[in-house]
């Protein structure tokens, strides 16, 4: 589904990514994990075309993404749940969802009713202004908004950050449902224990490179990796 090779990117005169390499195979859920400032969000921004590639390649189901604008990448099937949610506060819940809706002849079948069925709380608040929602509800809305684009690959940047344990559990349950339906997922998150039941593979990021990859079970058995790269 997604192949990233030798990815280089940065901001102005500062380079952040120094040859990122990883894959997200079709139907799998994979992660980018690491301490803050190691390049995870920069990777997401580069995948989405928000930052230009300085080197390397990004290929989404056979299509190179270099040079494409963010809206063109979204149309090719990459759906983003951004860090900080970034919902449209002046719009209602329903308006946030329909504003991004896009049908695809080859991908998914997400509709307003289906998203509200996945997140019943949003259905109860569909006429409310999005800014009146709780943090957890806003996160559900951000996920629902991405699903309304009918993505082939869902990218979630810190989707459970700052949420109460009960809400985090609800988000992870939702992601497991999406994976069971075959949706490919790239997750950036710090909750390794909660991720373990969802993910097929971790990729540890250190100073703009992937320095280790393996299964959640393999990472759990390597206390040296957690100490060295994750600050645990």
C-alpha cells in the first residue's frame, strides 16, 4: 500500500529526515514510534505533501507522490487524522463530516450514516457546533472526517494524546474494527501497550531514521530498545 524509501525532508535550512525507510502493507496496521522531536510528524507532513521531498520516494499503491499537492494525495487515498484534531469549530458535527465527503468507485463505502453508526456520540451531537464537543468527541470527529474521504490508507498522528483512558479505549476499539475490515493504517502514538493489540509492526524513529522494526511482541521483549529509543 505505502512504500517509503530514503525519505529526506526538513524546514528551511534545517534537515529533519535523513533517509526514512518503512512500509505499510495492504490491510496491516503499522506504527512510527519514538521520542518527541525525532521526525515522526515531519514524516506525516511529507507523506501528505505539506512539506516537499528533498530526497527519496513515497509510493502509494504504485503511484509516486513526489511533487503532488495535499489535496491530490488525499484524492489518491491517503486520509489524515492530524495531531491536535484541527476540526472546523464553526461548523456543526454533520457539516464537518459532509465537508470532506468523497466517494470512490474502488475504495470503501463510508457515508454519514455509517460514520455516525461507528461513533454514536457524534450522532447524538450531529447538530452541535464542533467547538462544543469534548476532546474525545472532537477526536472521534477528526477520525470520522478522514473516513468520509474513503481512504485506502488512514494516517493517525497522536490520535489518543491527552484523552481519558476510557476514551482512548474507545478509539482503539474503533481502529481494530477498521483493521478487521481491511483498512491499512499508519499510527503515530505513545501508548505502546494499547497499540499492541492492533499493530502488525512497529518502526522506531531516531533522529530522522528508522533504526529498528519488528512486531509488538519483539519490542516488548527488548527492554534495551525501550530504554535507548523510547525513554521508558
